[in-house]
């Protein structure tokens, strides 16, 4: 291979050489990552031991756990539904959806009875349920046969629509849904000596206002009992009373019963109201 010589200049020139510096790296084992320990292999169980473990297993413990959970869940659900009344479903008045008769009535649909047919469910025939009606709606009160059955304190309500008696309190006399004139029990009695304190126009306006208030009181008195049966879990609704369209026209107008009539008070003189 031909040599390449540098041409000499005027002055002596020295060739410069660079010395490469080599650093030594410490590759000792202390800086190297430690190897991960190998997991120890699990000892293999012998077939004989596996068979013995399977023979020793008993499902009764798992069954006991499941039963304990179901008992605790049942107690908690009973306490929640009963509003703290019972842990063991011993409810005095279980909700309607927990009563067999309620489900039967839902599947069967509402029944329609005439007043004569309704009268057959007054409790005298123990093979039949006890029905009562209020404002045209029939309820099953068989769960309280002691009260609504023969000899009970509310026996007058059974087998009839006695809406009027719920307002007047005359159970025996007012076993009828005819509410005509029932608001009179809330009207004050006329007294010429007292009425003379108003002019004719003032007295007419006063009586009109009194009549309006009396009708509202009669309506609220009946509505109270209607709401009671509608919301009661003990007495499911089973149907409706079937009547002729103009049945009231065929009925004589009832007078106010004696008890309700005696409760009426005379109109008060202006300024004497307490």
C-alpha cells in the first residue's frame, strides 16, 4: 500500500497525537439486579388424600349457613313490613297483598249485588262472608266477624249500604244510603226571638251560608268512613251495589232520626258567640 507523506513546511512541525482515555466501569455483582426467587412448587396431593378430603366434606354446614341467612332475612323483612310490630310475621292486620282473599278478589274482579242480594251477607249464614257497603262500595269485613256479625256492636252495617247511619249515628234507624236531608242535623234551630236580630235579607243570607256549611260537614263525616274502609288492610273491597237508575225517586224521604234531631242547637244571637 502506498504511503502518503506530508509535505514539510518551513518550520519544523510536530505531529500531535491524542491519547484516548478509557474509563473502567465497575461491574461488580453488587449493582446487578437481584434474581427473583423462584416459587416453590406446591406439593402434589396424593390421590388417596384427595379421596379422603372429599369423603370428609359435609354439606350440612353450608345448609345451616343458608338457613340462618333465610331466617335472619325473614325476621328483618317482617319487622320492616309490620312497622316494628313483629319479627315473626305475627301481624294483627297484614297488608292486603299478603291476604289470600285479596288476591282472589283481584283475579275474580268486582262483584255486583242488588240490595236484596247484599242482605244475604249479614253474617247470619256462617258459610258466607260478611259484606257491608258504604256509598255504593262493598267491603268484606269477615275478618272481624265478632264486631260485624250477629250480636256485634256494628251488626247494623252488615248486609246493607247504611251510609246515612255513618253520619247520623242512628245505626238501627238509618240503614239506608239515602242522604237526603241529612245535613239538617248540622243546621241551627229557628227561633223567632233570636231571628229578629237580623233583617229579612240578612237572615236569608245567613241561612244560605249555614246550609252550605252543613252540607260540607255531612260530606266530610261520610268521607271519613269512606277513607277508613278504602285504606284499611283488614277489609278488602269486593264490589259495588247495583241499583236502578232512579231508585231515590221511589224511596220516601226520611226524617232526621231522633238522636240527630235532639243534637241540633238554636241559632246564636250576634255577639254571643264564644
